[in-house]
């Protein structure tokens, strides 16, 4: 939708987009749980991975999961910030306009009170 504000979990850059992610390692299964907002109003894409947070395994699992879900090459992803933290910023290389539109369509914000 033209003119709509860009969600704060994803922002356009000259050569792609930046994505704010909150990762939970050692989860029962790897999955994207949608966009969540913390108490400070910052939006994050909530992702759970089965890999442990050691030797970059959880970061690699995160990139593999998002690349598959978003139908992009893993080589298009680069970890910008948060290599050893749960909150990370990824850069995804590509056309910013196309990526913003596709990611907004794929990852809808989680609604409060939805489901058990």
C-alpha cells in the first residue's frame, strides 16, 4: 500500500533492507513467530531456532530459516549487529522496494490476544 509507514522491524537501505530479529535458541522447533513489540515500542521479528547459541550455530540456523521462508539465497544475508545477543540486526541484499513489499506481506504483526 503506497504511502504506508514501514514497520519498525524492517527498514529500507540503498542496497537492501535491515531486519530487526529477536532469536530464541534451543527451541523445540525452528519457526518464525511473527512481529512482536517490546515494552519500549520496538518491533522485532520473533524467531525460534533449535540450534544452540554456540560457535555461531544459532546465527547460521536463523539465516537458513529466513532464507528458506523468504525464498532468498542465504548469501544475501549478513549479520550486522548482535552476533552473541538474542536481538540481532540482519542486512538482506536486494531491491529495497521489492524486499519491503514482500517481507511486509509475509510477516504480518502478531495480534494481541490471538490464539492460546
